[in-house]
C-alpha cells in the first residue's frame, strides 16, 4: 500500500502538522486526514519499502543534481504565469463555464508543456471525484499554502469564482509591490558594480603604464604622496586580484548559506530592518504584505488561526514571522488581534490602531485591505525617495574615486612639465 507524506492544518489548534500515512489512493488519504480534523496543504506519495529495497540508492552528488534539475523543471511556471492563470480561471468560472471545461481550455492555451501538464492534473483531479483544492495540494512547489487555503475556503463556501477573483487581485498587487522593491534594491547594486569595474580597470590596466613613464622620466625623484598611494593600490590589485575575487566569492557563498539557516535569516532580516533608509522600506513592504495576505484570507472565509498561520509562513521576514507567531498564540488563548499585534513591537502603532477599529466594527478584512493600500502608496514614496538619494550619492562617490586617481596621475605630469621648462 502506498505511503503518503503530508503537511496539514489542525482544525482544533490551527497549527501545522506533518506526518505519514498509508492509503490506497490520494483521495482516500485526503479523506482520512479530514476525518482526523486535519486539512492537508501538501500531500506527496512516497515509495513503499519494497520499492525502496528494489531501487539502489543514487550517489549523493547525483541525487543533488537530479533534485536541482527537478526543482528547476517544476519552477517552469513562474509567478506571472500563475497569476495570469488565476485571472483567466476566475473569468471563465464567473462566466458560468464548468470548472473542468475551463481547466481544459486553459491547458490547451498554455505554452509551456510543464504548465499544460499542471493544469491538466487539476482537471484530472476533479474528474476523479476530487476537488480543485485536492489537485492544488498535489503541486506544493507551484501552488503555495496560501493559494491552497483560499481555494479550499472558496470551494467549501460555494464562492470559488469570488475567491479566484480575489486571489488574482492579491497576486497582481503583491507582484507589483515585489517588483518595486526589487527595482529599488537592484539599482544601487548595478551602480556600485559599474563603479567598481571602472575603478578596477583603472588600477589594473591604466595606472601601471603611468608608473613606467614616471620611473623613466623622473629618474628616482620622489613622487607626491597621493601618487605613491595610488601606485601602491595598483600594484596590490595587479598582484592579488585573483585572490580578491576568490575571497569575494567565498564571502558571497557563506552569506547565502547563512541566509538559509533560521538564525542567519533572522539576523539578516533584523539588520535589514535596522538600516537607516532601507529599514523603513523593508518594514513598510512587510506590513503591506502582511495586511494584504491576512485580509484576503479572512475575506475568503479562512478561520483566523489558519489565516495567521498561512500569513506567518508566507510573510518573507523572520522578524515579522516571530511577531505573528506571538500574535497567533495569544489569539488562540482568546484575545483579539490588535493588542498582541501592538505588543510585538514590530508593527507601527497605526497598524494596530486600524486593526482594533476593524475588530470593533466587524470590518477587519476591509480594514486590512485599506492598510495594505496605504502602505503600498508609502512603499512607492519610499522607493522614489531612496532612488533620488542613491543616484546623486553614487555619482558623487564615483566622481570622487575616479577624480582621486586622475589627480594622482596628473601631479607627476605637472612636475615633469616643470622640469622640462627649466
């Protein structure tokens, strides 16, 4: 009998649980989990013991290569493609077209073979007697838990067309927010990379030629201190540039490995939030994402504990996630959302105040949507301000560095001209 590995939300506690079970089919496994009071967010069939005994284990390097290739293959459906699919499916369902027929139509229109296979799998799941959420749960690498939670809530409430429309709007707004933040991050990195390449080219290729001219014409005469410093930096860069590149590559690799650990990611997120200019942008982005995610889930009918769990797992910031975990614990004990949110010290007081108003008036999902729209506008303003500050600062820094090198090279030339005139 096949074994299944699952992750699910406990309806009683709102916590995520993971484990294994044996079942004849995928549908039977989902039914068994629902009978236990668990709502699966991911279900993966694993090999039986007999299959494992017949199949020799692959070498570690081969396993990692296969896993990496499979992951790249599964990621063929990017965020934009998934958002477009959600928007199109929402329009077809709202127009009254049966769900299976809508999925078949979208599968035929899909350009990428992998994406066509994914949509076809969703349609096959419904033909086999399952639901759209069951098919989504079998593709955890493509459909995130938040997507599954909203689809499940829409199907259980009979409002799938409304939920799909809301999910499409959520993904579109979240995508625009992410693009704006990435643009703000990429711009200074590009400027710094270009400036570093120009300075390196001057030190490695141009300055050594001037050093030969100075030593031949001045015949041992002392050079200005600034010129000596630039020539020393040029010799150092010329002799040790391979080691410098190696050290830089090691630092980048170590940084990426640390970012994958819980403590390392938390440290990086906390340092990012503490930066003078960048920290405000990151915090506003996190608040906008939290508000839009939680508001969309609550408006879709997802229970508050499950909504907080899904929001915590998809917020993208460890510091914010820890704050939401504390909020979730206190909500489970019977409190509201506003006071625990204010007690975290992560969210601005205005956010907690607007959430409190939403709880008192029974309009929490709508209030969270207003908070998200407000902070989206603030992110736009912060990105514009950051870009307007970074651009002149980078230009001034680049002009200072290049100007220093040019002045250092021209000082001996002035002395040479004076020597030739006497």
